[in-house]
């Protein structure tokens, strides 16, 4: 019986089903508490919903704020296209479309168990892989995010886990097809969430170093990966250049994100405190157009950073704390909140942070050969959000890897196993 339960606990199918059921249960429970009229419209009252509505009605990738403001490069194209397909099937801003989008997010989130399992198995053994997947199945942000955000975080989490697993697999391959598929995965990932691109030089560099150390380094695999990646992104880049007459590889909204986290509202001596509103920014965007609007935000943000270096350093530090603990002053929020859910999430975030640190230290001390591709997710990916502005939604693509690090911190696994993958074998065959 114990052996049977042990095998059941390692069942990837069971973990996937439990993860999906938890996400769907949260979705339907929360949806029952919200009036149908609000459920049909409020989740889509954002840039993704507005662009998807425009696409569904044949007006193209435009109308960022549900106004005829022309084409936009504010967003990466893939996720708005998915929501547009849902709008075509179930209608724009309907309850059916909301459920379809939230269920799609739930499936994406639960599917992250699959690449997470195989990456964990490669890094630390089957036991750690199974525990990592169970941690991900109950991960609060993983359960809540598909309902809370009709945006790309759940899909990005799946793609991030897939990138980790694919990097480990392809690093020991010599087949051109594997490198082409790896480049395709990168292309899809960047067209979904360009923030994942911060990981590209590190993962690709580690893969090249691993092959070099194994005596089989060739430039061709790197060229194939980059060629396929660029081929995926090139049509969208050409479209952006034709529309905006400047180079925009995937999306253009970083100046606004930088300004939104670094502006006069954070300066207690400024007259602009509490005067920034969404209506004001929407009106300004419509007045200037996207290019000029973003140029203005870039100028204001960089000027603020230049003239307020001490305040910017403070804001940077607050954003580091908020990224990992969920609030700039987590202890203050915990003591003042009367919500068990809020307090539970804050406690979980603290445990996840400690687990991530513990997992990284265990990998480092054991000289695990896969330390670098794991470490770059929590160490490198959030830097953009430290610079601009942050939330748990922004960190979410890292969360499956955080679940893996928590499992490693808890169990350890076979971290010191010899790295016997020969240059001519695949990672799957050497596991």
C-alpha cells in the first residue's frame, strides 16, 4: 500500500488533474460572488480586452483604450489574439467569454506541471520533481491568477517552465530539429511576454558553455536557435516598423511602465501628488498618439530618476520587497489586515522566498551542474520590474521555478549526481 501511494504521489496525470480542479474551483467560487454584468465586462476592461475586441470586430491590432486611437504596439500580440478568438466564439464582453478565458488560463497554469516535472527530474530526481509539481498545484498565485488576471501571466508561467526544461534537454542534443524547436519555443515566448527575453542570453550562454565543456561546441546550434527566434518575431517587428516608423521588436510600452513607477507622485514635496488618473493618461494618449506619448513618458521617467537618485534607490528597494513578499511593507499590511486570505498569501510569499534561497544554496553547495539555468529565473527575470514597477502578477512566470526551488530546499534530492550526459545524447536519455 505504501509503495502504491508513493507511486500515486508521483503520477503526473493526478497532479495535473488536482491542479486544474483547484484552479477551476477557485474560479467558479469567486465568479458566483460577482454579478453577471460585472463579470462580463470588468475583467476585460484593460488593454488586452480592448485590443482583442478590436481584433474580433476586424479593426486590427488597435484601439488600446477602447477608443479609435489607431494601431498600437503596446502589447505583445499572442495573448490578445487568443482572447480575440474567444470573443469571436462567445461574443465580446460576455459572461461566456469570461469563463472561456479564465478556463483557458487555468489549463495553461495546470499544464506547467508537465515541463516542471521533467525539469525537476533532470535536476534533482523524481521525488523532488513530484513534490515541486504538488507545490505548484497548490501555489496560491497559480490558483488565483487565472481568475484574477485575464492577461498572459498563466501562459507565461507555462512557457517559463517549458523554457527551463527545453534548455536542459537541448543542451545535450546534437539534432538540428531540437534546436529549431527550441528557437520556436523562444519565439512563442517572446511574442507572449517579451520580459522572458531577459533570460535568453543566460540560458543560451549556459547551453553553449555546457557543450563547450563537453568538447562538442559548435556555433551552428546557437545560430539555428537565433535564426528561428528572429524568424518568429520578424513579421511583427516589420508590422511595427511600418506603423510607427521606428524599431519595436515586440512591444513598446516600457517607457510608460518605467514612468508609472517613477514619477512625481512619489515625491512628497511635489505638487503633482495624487493628480495622476487613468482618465488623464487615456486623454493624453489620444491627444499625442502612441509614439509621442511614450516619448514623453520616457523623458519624464528618466528626468525623475536623474533628479531623485536617493528616492529612486528607495523605490527600487521597495519594489524588490514587493516582488517577493507581495507588498512594500508586508509586516504592516499583515498586522492591519483582517483578511485571512491576505495574511495567508503574505505568509506563503515569505515561505516561498525562504524556500527559493534555500533551494539555490543547496544547488550551489552541491555544485549541481544545472544551478545557472535554474538561478537565472529568480535572480535575473525580476530585474526589469525592480527598475520600473512590480506586482506579484509580474513575478508570476517565475513561480513554477520557485516551486521547484522550494522542493529542492525541502528534500534536496540527488543534487550531487554525476553529470554524465554525453554530448551525443539527449537529456531525456541521460536522466
